[in-house]
C-alpha cells in the first residue's frame, strides 16, 4: 500500500485500517511460527504498512487537516 493511497483515507478509516493490519500481522506471525507461511516477506510488508499508517496519523495529529491539503498539492506538481 502506498502512502498516497493511505493519505486519501479519513481518520476513522485509518484507525480501522490499522486494526486490520495489526490483526493480519498477528496471523502472519502465527503462520510463520507454525511453518505455514509461504512468503516470509509478507511480514515485512505488513510492518511497513503499519508504520506508514502510524506516520500519517501522527502527521495529521501534529498539523491538523490543513496538512492533508498541503501534502496533496505537493503531489500534483
């Protein structure tokens, strides 16, 4: 998942996405421990997605909704 896609979500959707990603990470760790995980890189991808969501949530917390407008204008150049 790209940062651009995550930034398009509102705060409520970000919270739901974060919960889903954490559940997915738990399931992947469980599968990895039992030896059923076919692609261990999935763990890294989910961890990075969680970090992206948390980063965007923190940006919004610090800068408010105006930051989303500024960030979207920067991407249009």
